[in-house]
C-alpha cells in the first residue's frame, strides 16, 4: 500500500560541497528509482549538531517528503546506514490526520486567494480614481507652495535692495 513518509537525514558537513550535493541527489534518485514519488525537498543547510556525532559538530540537514510502499523504508534506511556521509536519519509515516489537515489548509488558501483577486479587481478601479484625485490635489498644493516661495524670495530681494540703497547714501 502506498503511503506518505517524511525522512530527514544529516550529511557530514565537513565534506566538500560537491560530495554533499552528490549524496543528496543519490538518495533522491534512489527514492524515485524504487518507485517512490517525491513531493517536497527542503535543504535546511549546514547547522550545528546538538551533540557530537562521529566526532563531528556540524551537519547538512535535508528533509524529504515522499510516497512509496512500506517495504521500501527498510531498503532506504539500509542505504543510509551503508553510506559513510550520512551521520543520522529518521523516517516516519505521515499520519492521515496531518494529510487531511494539509488538504483543508490548501483548499482554504485557494479560496482565500480567489476572493482576494475578486476584491482586488473591484477595488482597482476605485484606487485608480482616488490616485487621480489625490494627484490633482497634490499638484494644486505644490503650485500654491511654489507661489508662496516665489513671493517670499521677492520680498527678501526687495528688502535687500532697500538696505543697499540706504548704505550707499
């Protein structure tokens, strides 16, 4: 019977980056070759281990969600044990309730996105009109401010010329 599983494995972070990538790809392709279907791969990256494993303090974490037959898990974990680059691994069956909750959440998100798009298209026309109005109001205010600034500068220049005339006399 096909079921969904989650596996997290830790690759030795002291290995060269190419070797880490090869190890990850090796296990992803292994899952697919044996009839598994990968749904999600998260590379959490290099992290400090909470305790030393095989005298290593850092590991490269990888999370994979996939579906396959139950017998395949034993084969996968055997491959983990045989590969020296793998420090630790854990594979668990995803509970049915988690799958149901996930399906509900994705359905709600889809409905939410659809309703947001409808609201956006309705509000779009109103927003454009508001923007035009605010732009024209802003231009009028800018003109008034620039007129006021010109008047002030004219007043200053007039006072300065009066002072110069008095000083000359």
